């Protein structure tokens, strides 16, 4: 048995949870924050048998798309802010970061 921990953007989470449910994967959803943009993420814990890991990863891959987003840079700390002109930059966001852990045992009460 494996535990997949998938960190996805909030914008992708509902679609992903629905798609995993349609494929009979049970998930636990946790609200998390982090990353470069300090925006909300969702962390999903998905338990599955070893032979279904690739199927679960494919569902995650299909439902968590990469996209570009305009972001205003943070002003420099301790520097001369008079000459600093904030100019929005494009960054790539989205996708998923997945960790796969072996599970020794599983109990449901």
C-alpha cells in the first residue's frame, strides 16, 4: 500500500477531488499555504494499493494544469526603494507536487 501526498493549487483542487472520486480513490483534503507566491494550496492524502499508483498519478496530472500568472515583485528589503520600479512578471504556476510513501499498515475505525 502507498500514500500519495499531492500538493496542488487551490484552483485545481475541487476538480481533482471530483476526478479522483470518479475513479474510486478516497482522499483527505488539507488546506495549506506555501510556495513562492505564498498563495493557498491544497494538500491531498490519497491511500491506494501499489498497482493503482500510476492510475492515481495520471488523474492528478490530467487535472492539475500549468499556467502563467502575472505577479508584482516584492520591493527590495534594505535597499534604496526610490529607484525601484515594480514591474509585473510572468511566473508559471499550477501543476502538482507528489510524494509517494510506503504504508506498513492501515486501520480504519
